[in-house]
């Protein structure tokens, strides 16, 4: 598919045509001025706090050009950033897109990328407000999300206290398993494959985060983007506490016998696998009885307890225990 007009204005016009729905009324989103000026204008509601978060999505680091479908790249770059909003109990309102790509990808690839991004924008009710574009050999994407939360309702990492119970949403390790499947190239990368879907099209837990904030149920919360072993350690450090995790209670991904023979361990995937975008949160013991087993069809599982002693300890099925070393995603770690 050959495109003769690949100038920046042409690309911007295509982004506007795909992403801006003139029929929708942006007033409900407090977006007073969107694409077309030097900056966007956002009007917050009274008694609400503004949430700002940004996220890189880089070719070669977070996705592979020839492996990941363009629409999945579009979906996931926004879903990742929106998950940070879910982690504090907020509601996304609008986002900025900064996009660098080569001339070779201003045609069909860009069209499919924008299709996935548009579906994510509608799903999360988060409007494109503006951004920037440039040309580069690699595809680089940066998303900045503007969101809001009722004053004093945002859930931080720093609120966990000794005696609180630790919960996670969903099933852990599914996204990492999907990535391993894609790397082996045994199965096609598409949205109908259940083994790769969570890696390609994650679903940030916005409704759960908002509910936990509204009912003041959680004392601390964050999203699981880098893996439980790394993210729980960060929550504990922010709160000045430790944790004990029961391995047999982890809602680990299901692994086939053939995958087990290839060395895939459900426990290791659940502990260290990244990109799940589930919520990790703590609840006072006296409120745990009010927590449902599922919220809007998303499973909630108690996996351990917050302790006064620093450090994260893993209780093994054999009855022994060991320190849980952070083994999740770290872009500056030379070896996994």
C-alpha cells in the first residue's frame, strides 16, 4: 500500500480522523479544548483531584514490530498507562499521544495501530486530547493520561499497616506465558488466542480500583506491571512494612504439560511475570469479610499478610519459607 502524502500534517489529519469523534460531547469529560491548538484544556470537577501519569511503549523493549499486531500495540500503549490510574482508584479523562515512527509505517501499520488505540480510548472512556509526532527509525510511543479522583480518596502505596491482608485481582503470570508463546512462534498472535490475549490486550482494573477507593476498603494499592515479587516489595518499602506470601494461595496461570516440560513453572510465572496489570492491594483484617470473592467477574484472592518486619517472605507448600527476591521486569537489569 503506497502513500504519496506522508508529511506530518497528513499523519496528524489521519490521527484526528480516526481518534476524534465529533458526535461525542467532550463536556462530560471536562475536555474544554482538544486537538488543533498548542495545548489542550482540561477543567476538573469541584472536590476532585487531578491524576497525571505517563508511560513509554518502545519497539524492541516492550513490543516487537514483526511479532506484535499493530492494533494490539495501539490498545496496549493506552491500557498500560490507564492501569496506573486504576491503581489509585481514579477515572481517566483524556490522554496525550507522542508518536515516533519510520516512513515505512505511516501506511497500513499506522492505520491498524490507530484502530486499536481508538477501541481502547472508547473502552476506557478516555479521549485523545493532543500530543506530538516525529520520524525515527524505531517506533517510540509515549502516553500521558489525565485523570481524576475524589479528594482524599486516592489509594497510595504507602498506606499498608501490619496486620493488613494482601489481595490480588485476576490470575497471575498469564501475560508472561503469552509472551513466551509468542517468542516460540508456535501460535499466531491474535485476539482470539486465549494464551496470548492478556499479553496483547490487557484489561486495566478500572472499575475495581474505583470501587475500592469509593468504599475506602483498601489501605494501599498498586498495579502489577513488573511482577508480584518486584511490585509487592515496592509497596512494602513505601509503607515501611514487610509481607508474608503463601505460595499455595497464589492464583497462578494454568500451564499445559507440554509447557511444563519446556521449563515453564506456574509459580515462577505468577511471582515474576510482568504485564498482568492486575491490582495488588491491602485490606484491614476487620474489613476482609466485606470483600467479595469476585468483583464484576474479576476474581479477588487473599495471598498473604503485611508484617512489621521488613522484607518479603514466601511461605512454601512444603512448610518452609524463604526470602522472596525481586525477580520481575527491570529495564536496567542486565540479566533476568
